[in-house]
């Protein structure tokens, strides 16, 4: 089966979980027999990817495109072009992406088109019209999620609505996302299928933790401190202001806590200032964006992982943290909480409850160990190959119709 897959990024040139999900899902689909052409907007060396053909729309380097603004609503994207959007670099590249894909399907007719998120939905519609192949739209996040539960950019809503209406089938990464699509965009629920994300256990094994990466944090651990981490983009969607507030409340109750904020984004300076406002700057360490060894070590040095998102369609980082033997604290507003029972949970706005949960885990090693041990039985049963088989079954059904 020939699959035209439309995405905006792939590791190692990615700024978030969307690229990670595309990477592992496409690999698993290829292992199940899928023949994939994957279109990305930038030029990069992907010689290490041998399970699919990668096509670059432009010769621009990945660093030009992969910034936080590509995934968050952009208040400046209004007016100035014939489609109602501002003529930003990203918008110009999106239009080029559509032209490239429309031309591509004239010579490479796919059996099915699989488009990931709003960034590629217009191209997916164009490919469907040009090839008459069925269109699958894969929703990893909606504009309502990216706006932290707010309205977000109305122009992006228009693209999402058009993509969802034109799709033959829709994949949602959680029941929460399925409900949001049905409720906000009035899409029939029976048109939407939930396919959860996963992690690749084989590629997470054989890793050796380095004591040198976070030496100061290790020093604090040896002094009896509990390390609480979050690994995410610093955007309004992730609820990090609430986490800083909860950290201040937790530290007032129990002093031997240190917080590791791993990532970057437009809220970085705001969060640093907020930590200073609460007088806990010495207890929150901002690492910046990390990859590779430093990324894995940030999980390994941590005892507790917090996902504080206001609206999180899934949340692969929680599964990665569980694999690195973290006790989990998740918001009820995260999709991953649907598949993980062995975690403490709270509503994103309830900073008092989050502070109490952090302190409870810090003071109760038995509770922490119990969560760390039991969650391993849950995340291991979620595999990309199972998700790939669901996608292939969907391809076949829409193809037959």
C-alpha cells in the first residue's frame, strides 16, 4: 500500500512531540508493510531513515522553520495575503507545501493520504482533490489545545475545520481529543478513531546515565533532596505558571525539593521572573532545550515527573518518564492519563492539590516506589506496532469505500 504522509518535522530536527510521533509511527507502519512517501517542508540529512522516502519541499534548513511559533497560535497572522493570513515565512512555506504536494500526486498516485495536524491539512485536501485518494487527518493537537483552552487563532480554526470536514477518517490521539473535535467542530463521533501514542522501548534500552550531566542536581539528591522535573515546551498550553506556583507552595511545606524545568519556549523569561517573584529561584533549574544524553539524563536524575498541561492531547513525555522510573503526577486534562492509572492526578488549576501531591511523594518513599514499579506494567503494553496496525486497518477500510 502506497501511503503519502504529510508532516512538518522529524527528529532530530523537531521542536516537540509531533515529530517524535511521526517518526515512530511511520517506522512501525513500514514494518507492517506500508510503502511511505513522507513530505517535510525543509531540507535535512535523513540518511539514517531507510524505511521511507523523504521529500523536501524547500531547500531551507530545518532551523528556519522549527520554532515555537510554528505550533502556537500567532497573533500577527492576520491580514496581508490573499488567503486572509499574514504573509509570514511559515505561511509562505505552507503555500509552497500545498503546491508541491498537488504536483507530487500527479506522478506518484497514493492509495491513501495521511496528514498530521493543521500545518499539513491544506496540502492533504489538495492531494485528495488531485488524486481522488482517501484522506486521513491525524490530530495530535487542536488550536484549542495550543491556546491553553482559549480560542486561539480563528484562521487556524478555519483550516482545522476544513481538514476535518474533508477527511474520510480522523485519528485522535486520545478520547479527550476525540471529544474536543466532536464538540468544538461538530464532527460526528463515529468518523473519529482513537489511536494512542506510544514509546519505542527498544530505542530506550542500552542507555547509561552520566553523573556529570547534572552534577549540582546529583549533589542535592545526595543531600536528601527530591528532584521534580517537567520536560516540555514553555508555552501557555503546558500550564507551567501553575507549576511554579505549586512549587512555591510545596517548598513552603517541605524545603528539600528542587525543580528541573527542561525545555524552552516563549514563556521562559516569564517563568524565570515568576520563580524570582515567589522567592524560589534557587530551587528551580532551567536547563534550556536539550537532546540526546542530556535529554535522557534529565529523566534519570528525576524522582517525580509532573505534566501540568492545561490541555494535553496525549503526552509522550509521561511514558518516557515512567520508563526512566519516575513517579508520575498528571493533570486530568491530559490524554495520557486515560492509559495510565498508576499516577497521581489533579486539575491543572488546583495548585494546592499539586503541592500536596509533590510533598506526599517526597515524604513517602514507599508511595513513590509503588507508583514507579506499577506504572511499568502500563506503559509497556502500549506499542507503536499496535498503533500502526490500527492505522493500516483504517487505510484499508477507507480504500474499500
